[in-house]
C-alpha cells in the first residue's frame, strides 16, 4: 500500500494543479507532497508568464523523482525475492562463517544392453577433511582426501552451491580417476558372475559437468540456506514447491577389449564373448537439458533443530555428440539434429537431505545431495548416480551492526 500511495502522489504532483493543504509524507529518500505543491505552484506562475522556475529547482525535483522511483523498484524486488517472514525464518546475524567439514563422495555408473546384460562400475569412495570460510552466500575452502594420501587416485572434481532465499545454484565438475571396481555383472543366460565382483578395472573413465538453477516459490516461509548453508535459521516448519532448469554434459569411455580380457580370465572365453561381443571401445558423450519440479520441507522438530528434505524430478532432453555430427550416430541411426524425438526424453532426479542444529552463533549437522541421470538408446542404457555427504561444525562471527545490542545511556 505504501508503494501505491507513493506512485499516486508522484502522478498527482506532476499535474498542473495542487493544493497546499496536501501534506502526505512518504519515507526518507522519496518525494513529499509539500515539495510537489511548491513545484506545481511555481509551474502555475510560469504558465501565467510572471516568472520562471530556476534551473536549480528543476534539477532538484528531477533528482528526487528518479530517486523515489528507483527506491520503489529496488524495494519491490527485494521484497519479492529476498525478504522472509521473520516469524518463520531468522536472517543471518553475522558477516562471516568458519567451518570444519568431513565430506564423503560416492558414484555409481551402470551400463545395460538391450538383451539383459549389465555391468556396474563404482570408484573407491573418497573421504575429505578440511576447513572452509565464507562471507554472505560465498564459501571456499580446502580439503584433503585421507583415503588416498599417496596419490593413487587421480580423480578431479569441483562442486559449489550458492543459495539465497528465493534462488539456488549448483555447479559441479567431476572427472573420474583409475580406481574403479566392477561391483556387479549380470548376464542374460544366468551365468555365475560372482568372480567379477570387486575386481579392479581401469578401462572405464567418466566425466560430468553441469549446473542446476532453482527457484523457491514460498521463500518467505521456507529457507534452503537454513539447511544447506546455515546462513539463516528456520524457526517454524514450512514447505515450498521448487522449480528449476539444468544443463549437464556427460562422457563415458569403456575399453571393451580390456574388459573382454578380464572376463576371459575370470569367467572363461565363452562368457566374455557373450557379454562383450565384437565391441572394442565405446565413448558415449551426450548433453542434457532439463526442466525440473519438486517439493521441499523444513521440519523444526525442536528448538534450534531442523530436518530438511526435498525431491525434484526433471524431464530431460538428451542428445549425444554423434547425434549432431554427419552420418550415423553411435547406434547406427541416421538422424537430423533439428528433429525432436520423444525417445530422447528421460526422467532424472535430485534429492537433498539435511539435519542441522543452529543457535545463530554455533552450528553443526550433516547434509547429503544425490543426483541421478539416465540415458537410453536403442542398443544400451546408462545410469549415473553421484552424491556427497557432509558432516560439519562451525561458527559465525563479525556480528552485523543492526544486531548489536544497544544499552541505555547512564542518567546524568
């Protein structure tokens, strides 16, 4: 209502007539009715040909008008996207944050053909420990993989999440090392493949790069940062629908000749021939554009305690690099990049879970984020699951000026 009154007042003051008794005043940095009355009176005098408005007064009026309108727009955007109901969400009281965290990463890659043969690859888990520091929504730090201190794992990765009340952004890049193991092999004829379980295999490599952008509809009451960055505190339970868009690029490289040699040694040449066939090597590279929707809920089950969970399903459109090149693609189909195919649509998913204790100054908890991607073609199907689990503890410092306690001055 305050903004509507200000706009009406501005329009009124821009006319040719005004009444001196109109003395409505809006907030600081906005135009007052008294100023407008004075200006319109001068305008009336000028129309009568008696006098003219000094240039200084004109410039003063224009500056005030611009400042008023800019303030209204900025305040409206701030209210719409970045402000919360303090009955549900307590804002951050501090400028800086320090954390000590323990991070466990896990990945699964599964490949299946169209006759029922399947193989699953899993790298050795990585356990990282290290400090982080943050300011506002930005966080950075350094971790050491305590399970691979001697450098046996050449895996590389980068992950980052930025959250405000209404928007969230995930950035990630992962490149596999050479520490994969075959966790399971399934053959359509029921051959016993237990001898292949937990066997090291360095003929498989993968990488994924992507980003996900989310919008939280009920951000006035529901706070993702309260669960995943501890930059706010959820005071009452609340939920919200979540929508987003994402883009990822995947690359899987399988050395079938090396797998054939390994299966021949473990299961015999007949089983290896049935599983591998005439494949020699295969590189599957595809891009994924998705639109997602889901729901998140923050449960405040005790004072300073929060359990958060959210699930999102994404409808993804996937096309491989071969699909956009000349000639035939990886499965021998003649294609046109401009052709839309429903067969290229699939369902992916993202899950987020968090448990946190936060009294605004100190905090501790655990959080997990899991991504799942599927890619299906005529001759094969792949599924990629990767996620991370963080256990952390930390504190905030550098209290903001407006949250400092003010004590009464002593009486004279």
